C-alpha cells in the first residue's frame, strides 16, 4: 500500500470516527451538521493535497530541478561524445586509405 493511500485512508477513518462521536454526544443539530460538514471538507482538502499537491511540490523542489538540469547536461554530453566518435571514425578511415 502506497504511503499516500495510507494517509488518505487514515484521514477518512479518523474523520468518520470523530463525526460519529460528535453526533452521538451532541445529537443531530445544525451546529453538529456544520462541524461534520467542515470535517468532511477538510478531509477532501487533505485527500487532494496528498494525492496531487505533494507530487507537484516535489517536482518543483530544488533537488528535482538539479536532477533535471543534470539529466539534460548528461544528454548533451552524450551527443557530443557520439559526434566526436563519428569524427574519429571518419579520421581513421581517411588515414587507412
């Protein structure tokens, strides 16, 4: 089970228990309905923040930017090395003739 799924599941489980106890103790009134609605709204926010938001934050982190920059630089180096290898092969062919 993914850690994000565990966080979301535990959030919803905790919200369900808190709402059930709040309604059991306080009864069903307008105030308890508002509190229950706010808790459900918070659970939705946590669900979408954990599912989508944190991944987006990881992509914008400095470490990820450094990795992306390093990957692009490595790709440039690989193309430069392959170009040099082609030139060396061409020079070897000319020397053999």
